[in-house]
C-alpha cells in the first residue's frame, strides 16, 4: 500500500503554491509520464512543462523513474515521490520584504528585535514553547527557534538540540541570560514567599503551556518539593507568553505565575526571583544567510542597549555561539 506523505518544509509548500506545478504533480502521482506526454495532456509547450518540472524536481517532489530507448529516441519518465501529500505548513503574506519565521519560547528581547528591524525584515512568530519550537524547526515550519531548556547536568539547550537534530548541522546562539521568578500582585497581598505557597488555599495561579522551558522548570520544582500539580489552583490554566501571565495578575484574575522579571516590571507587579537561565536561538546552518539581519543585530551595541532596558536581562554573552558536540 502506497503511503501519504505529510509535507512540512516551507520551500516545498512554496513550490506547490503555483497551481501549474500542483497540476503537474497530481498527474505524476497518478502515473509516470514523459515531458512530451505531460505537454500533450496539459496543452502546453514542452518548454513550459520543463520549467515547472525542474522546480518540482529541485524540491524533491518528483524524480526520474525510468529511461526507455526506442531506436534513436530516448524517453525519460518522471514520477511523484509520494502517492499523495498532506500539507502541514504556513500561509505567508505576499510581500517584497524578506520574511523570517520564528517558533519557540516567548522572549521580550526577541520582540524588541522584531520592532527594530521592522523596516528591513518581517519577523513572524509562533509562541509554542521551547520543545514544540524545536519540533517545528525539525519539520521545517520555521527558520529558527528559541529555547531555554535545562538538562540534568544543569546545562542549557545543547543536549535537547542534539536529540532533535542528530543528523543536521545546527547552530546555537545565545540571545541573553534572563531572570525568572514569581510574578505577584502589587503588594503581594497573599504573602507568597516561594513555590510551595502556590498550593495554599485561596491562591490563584496562572501556568505556562506544557513544553515551555518555564513550565518544565516548574514541573521539576514541584516534583522536587513533593507538591502535586493538582494541589495548585489554576495549574491547568495555561497561557503562551510571559506577557499574558503578567496581564492576568495585573487585572486581578490571578495571584501568581512564573515568568520573566522584565514582564513583572513592565506590568508593575511584585517579583520574587527564583532562577537565572540562558535563552538561545537555534538555527540550521543553511538558514544563516536568511537570518543574517537578526544575527548581525544581536552583535550590535544598539541591541545590547535595548535589551539592557529589560529588567533581569544580561547581554554579556549575547551573540556567542555555543558548541554542540555530536555523538552523545
């Protein structure tokens, strides 16, 4: 039984955005055909078909499957690599400005980069958490990801990147070090002094999404302190960003959450520091050129000045590349 292939890569989806190429591909899914046969069926010139067939071949959507010789005539038969395709991708805006797609953990410095580069590049984001961001990068649903995942040794991100990309050349570039802790209502009316207090009666908590670095840290801390998640009121109330956590506490809909010191400061909240972490950008080497505006900006004094205005951010190591040792 022939299988349906799920198509993730943006470059392939872009090729199929042209209905003429999609029409050729569908014919080749049904049965192999030559350039002449395709031209006849589509009522187009062989040169027209050849142009679009070449694009499909370069995207690894079709391939040469047979060569037949009859006398002096050589016929090349092309076929689709998959019996059928399921598209899993993005519909991007049509613009002359370069588009860069980010997926991963929410970060305020990255939002500042998007604002500062708005006249040069359109930076689009999906805040899905560190783990899902790496998964999206693996599937080609973004050009780069952001993560702050601490492993058992106390290191950040490299071990996770090795697991997700054992067969690819991937770079890890530090964006900033950040301070995270408890975001609390002004004046801390519930007298919350630490993570165990989240399980006290009357304390309303707002959580981060599963797979986010913040959520993974909290899950580990609750387990270490033998506090079940079910004992925390609001444990299943999840949001995707630090800003959303701060906004819910600021509006009085929650009493506490885990998040960035910068988010607490911007919302005028109390803050109890708990840990510092390293936030890295993860990118395949093949995306270096497309991501050059972002990577270059991180190296500038302009970026460091902007990020230093975010309370709890440290840019001493911003722009440094973290070695990823393979074979572990």
